[in-house]
């Protein structure tokens, strides 16, 4: 290594910060200052939790306004316990329907499988809640002070050293903190900068240098309110999901009714060659509205179970609410280094077929907030250890969901001969008892906020244990001791005054 280099053998830049437009603030060496990149679901929930933990944060978002994908979002017991714990469950229920039935069928409306999603609710303790993704984003956004979110802040470079972290933005501004959180999605600028530095130091695993892979292109949207007389399934107060697979083509599509007489719809096109993969990837690498004419023309006459065609649903959807995205999948090995840490799609990009991508991202926010709350020092090693602890608590469960999303992707969208065989086996040969066992097993993992009062257990299944917060337990014990002393003091103050016998005087 160059003896004049300011970079240590663990990949950190130890040189002074340069080209800064914001001077570093003095830290009290106890409470971290967190820089969150990305105002998506994971970044917003993390901000809400940090606020409750008394930890300072700022959010920097590359867009001028965040337009979340206008698609279906489903949350279950794996995260609803934490949502309940922070007092947002009732508000979430107000924009949701509990899940009802799921139907999988062919393009001629022949049903090949049905599932009752509400059959295990009493055991699990929570309904599956379905709602439009933008509604949930709006709900979380309303809980974060507007002055904490800074828009039009595209990160172009990052640096970390013994004193903290710094981001440089495309508009020439720079910002400092103690911890940098990349919550900026599948094409994370924070991850790219971190990996570039680690690769230069030969510290990046070979697995993390491989580009994400996938074989799907998706178009999604949520309609304006529709007429229930024209679409009778909208009268249901449960959310019923229908998945259609068109044989002999690359297409599959789904619809789901949500509150306000709206329909969330998704169109999936399977990509079967490397050349097609690369051709479609470039123009569709970002979430957001795109030119969708070609795809719409190919599917507009396809029937949907609720009545009418895909063209009818697309016509009832504002253009700004239609997004097209290339679906990639990748479970990265490196989630953090030093003062920089990744959450959500920046660390693990799951296919949406299992409905767990958002759940995993929100769980990341919960566990990372727990780990940051437990920090007893702001030195580089302490923060590095806390971030490694976060990954250690999360990686196994994310890995399980990654595998499950692959299987569900095949069942719901696969068109090759091998995938059709797998779909037949999964839908027809796996016993219902085994499916229910897997549902119960999955519902047992419920990360909770360990620095907030726990909520009563809901459901009958045994929950997996969670690493407690030593700091919270110490603080609770101290509060109990202080309260005991106050009670003792009040008792002593109200006791009758002792008097000596006259003879003794």
C-alpha cells in the first residue's frame, strides 16, 4: 500500500473531509446523527423509529417528489406487530381491506387453484392487509416533519472516515453525519459508492460484483374509483386477488380490489433471453412513469376476472399512476461497512411475487433502529459492530424470503416447460397441511421495536425470540427503582410523627 495513502487496510478513508459545503457538527459522542438516503417506505419508517428513539436524522431524496409505484401492497403479521406497536395499525386498516380469496386461472378464466387467505387469521393474530402502495407511502410521509426531508438531492459520491460520513450531491452541496443509511432502492447510489471503495481495496466478495438477474418486466397501476354496478366484485369488503396466466405467450396479469372502489392491477411479461434482458433493462431501470404504449397494445384486449379487459382498467388509471419496471432480484452479501449500511432493496431486491419485498424492507428499518438505539459510542468500530449485528439478525430470514419469492414467481408467472411442471407440482401435489405449516412458520418471525413498550401477543402460534435491547432494559430498571424510591418517600412523608413518652422527657 502507498505509505502516503490516507486509506486504511480496512477500506476507510482517513483523510480530512474535502469540498464540503456544510461544516461537520460537534457530536456529544452519545447520540448519532443519521443521514438517510431515500424517502421510500424503508427510509420513512426508519425516520419515524429514530424519532421515537431520540436519534437525530435527515432524509435526502434524489427526486423532486416521490411517486411510489402505484401497485398492490400487502402487509402481514411479520411487520404488522411493529406497525401496531408504533400506533399506526388503525390508520393502516382505514386504507386497507383484509385479504379474502386468491384465484389462479388461465386466460379463458379456467380456475386452476384457489386459496382462502383468511383461514389462519385467528391463529396468526393479524389479517393480511391489502392496499395501494401510494396510500401507505402517504401515511408514513405524513408522520415525518417536512423540514427533515430534502428533495432534489442526487448523491454522486460518499466518503467515510474516523470522524463521520459525508455525501456529495449533484447540486454541489455536501452533508455530514455519523451514520449513512442507503435506503435508495435497487439501484442504490450508496451501495454503488460503497462497493466501488471496497472493490478498490479488494474487500468486496465476488458475489457482490455480479449484476442482479431476473426475467420479468412489470407494468402496474391503481385505477380511479370505478362503478360497483359495472364491477360487482368491488362491493366486497375483503380484498380478493386474481392471477391470470396466458398460455402460449409471455404474459400474466392480476387484479385486486382495494378501498374506494379502486382496482390495483399488475401485468408481467417474462423475459427469456439474455439479449432481451439487456435490451429491456436500460430504459426500465428506474421506478416511475414510462412510455407504455407498446406493452398496452399487446394486452389491452385480455380479459380480467372482475369483468371487462385490461384495457378498461388501464384507461381508468391516470397516466401518472402507471409505472413500468424491470424486475431484478439479488441478495447481496455486503450490507454494511464502517459507518455505511444498506436497507431494503439496496441490500436485497426480491421479486414481488411473494409479496414480501416491502415487508423485508420495513423489517430492516425496525432491526436497524434497534441496533442504533443500543449504540454506546459513536466511534467507527462501535458503529461498524452495530451494523454487522443488524445484518446478523436479518440475513437468515431475508434469505428464506428470497427463496420463497423465486418459487412464487415461477408459480404465478412462469411460462417455460420446467416452470409449468413446477407450478403443477406446487398447486396439486403439496398437501394443504404442509402449506399451513409453512404459513405458521413464516408468521412466527415478527421483529418488534425493542426500545418501545411491548404489545400483547396476538394469535395462538409461538413467536420466535428476538434479541432484547440491553439499554432499554437498563433504563426500565432504573425507572422502576426511581419510582419505588418516590413511592417510599411519599409513604414516609405521610406517616404519623413519632413522639416520646412523657416519662422519658
